[in-house]
C-alpha cells in the first residue's frame, strides 16, 4: 500500500456507521487483531452510540473470509453475546432484497 493510503475496518448498522477503525501501517488484519477490534473497539462503540442494541441483541453479518470464520472470532462473538448471521453458501437460493440508504442532516 502506498504511503498515503489507509486501510479501515467499518462496522455499521441501519442508522449509520458505528465504528471506523484505521489499521496501523504495516499491520496485517489477523483473526487475533479482528477479535481484539470486536472486544476493545466495537463493543464499547455500541455501548456508547447504540445502548439499546446491547440490551436487546447485536447481530453480526459477515462474509466467508477465513479470519471471520476462525474459532477465535466465533468464541469472541459468543462471549460478547452477539448473534451471528452467517453468509449463505454458494448456490443457495435467496430472495433478493434491495437496500436503500438515506442520509439526513442532524
């Protein structure tokens, strides 16, 4: 990556971005790094910005990337008491849902 590019991890909900976390230069996003983001950055951000989600439930949806399917990440999600919405396998028939994002000025 060039010197002026930054890699970010984004976590968002229907009401907007919950966490935008820059990855330090030279850092590889591993399963350990990702699990630490969930515990040390994402969970506190939800507590601060979306208190109601913690008391009801947090549902994480993700792809089939190897770091997201690791045992460490699964156990971290379980320990945080989050629900996991798994990515469908290839070839699974799915109903197409179209999402539209609307932004309003506050």
